[in-house]
C-alpha cells in the first residue's frame, strides 16, 4: 500500500473526495502561494497535487465542517500533503473574508487542552495537529502520530507557511472585554462567533436564533460560561434582550423562569443558573452552577465593560 493511499484512508474527511481537480482560476493559483515547494524545503517531497476550493466548492473538499467555515466568511482554500523520511504531514490553508473571520474559525477549531506555540498571531498544538491564524488566514497541519519527529516536521512546515502570509492582525475587540481567567483561576477558552452554528455548538439557548447579533464571544471557564453579544446602541440592546428573553422563556429548556424587558433568569436542563442582562450596547449571559456565582460573574463583566466604555483597559 502506498503512503499516499494510507494518508487518504487516515484522513477521509480532510482530503478531496473527488479524484479530478478542476482547472485553477487566478484566485485559486494565488492561494497556492501559501504552500511550501520542494525546492524550498530540503529533503521534503510532495504527495500528489494540491487541491483547491473556492466558495461553495468547499463542500466537495472537506467532508463535514464546510458550513462553519462559510458562516465565518470562507473565501478559498488549498490542501496539500508532504513527506520527509517516515513523516507525512497534511497542510490545510483557509483564506477568510477578514482578520476577525480567521480568528473566529481558529477559535472554533481549538480546544482547551492545546499547547500555545509561538507561530502566527496565535497557535495551538494538540496531539498530532497544529492550528494557527495570521491575518485573514487560518492554517491546520496534521501528522500521523504524536512522535517528536512528527511534531518537528509539523513545526517546520508551519513556520514556512507563516512566512508566506504577509498580513498581521489582532483579535476582535469584543474578545478582549471578557476576563481571561475565572475567579477560581480557570483560563478561558474563547470562541468568537459570527452566526448561529458556532454559537449553538457551544450552547443551545433555544429552538431558534435567540440573540440576532452579528458577532459575539463565548468564554468557557469550565463550570462557568460567559457570553457577550454586541449591538449598535443601548436601544437596540434592550430590544434584542427583551426578544431573547421571550424566546428563551417559551423554549421549554428552562425552569424557574423570570423574563421581562430587563432580562432573563432560570435553570437549564443541567441544573445550571443562567442570567441574561443588557449592559450598555452589549447583552451579557452568565451561566454558572448557582445564582450567586452567576450574579457575581455578571457584576465582574459589567465592571469591565464600564471601564472599556471610558477608554480604559479592563
């Protein structure tokens, strides 16, 4: 069995599901510039031809997950496989609409247990794969195993791809508004969301779109979760919070419900206490094991938002 065939069996949801590649348009040729070539990496060889996708063609390129990329603002992608000695690595490069979209896709893909790596704007190494983002690009590199040789191969290719991405970028401002740690010292796992799919993957508030926000952030501290959604002004925030309260109250997902124009409170099906309040131009949701902890979290977030509105660092 060839190494190429072995790789295809190991990662059926990552590599192209059709054998014939369509002719490349100019933009697809541009996305190839992120990839290393054999002449630039001594000892490395490429496996087969790079595969590209643009727009809805992403559904042909990956088996599951295309909906999330499209929600964040997917533009085009390229994937290619490399080997050196016994190590094989697959590279996936996703070009997104803007910096916020790239960070969002990165934050959705990464988990709490990843090891921070100094590559790109932010990088996380988990088991046999590395994710990083830089500018409007998010990159995933996948190896066969967790051996040090495989890890070294992944890092080598990641650092090369990083040099091919000229744009820099910072996290969306809303992400920096939440506490980086909980009171108990748990570091937040942050997810920037730009739509319903990503949000519902983190927590289901109801049977439909609840908050109608263009963007938001989820901070998961373990037992505690905090959600922040941004609106144009305080008037819109009050309107959206009132509507969200009605929808959540009628969803059947909560008990002990209190819902009015000033927000919502109740217990979810896991027995956790949920508190929703408008704070300036933001709606804030605090989810914790009891009401005391949820109100404490709400007070902390409201204080940080007040500092931020005055131009001070929270």
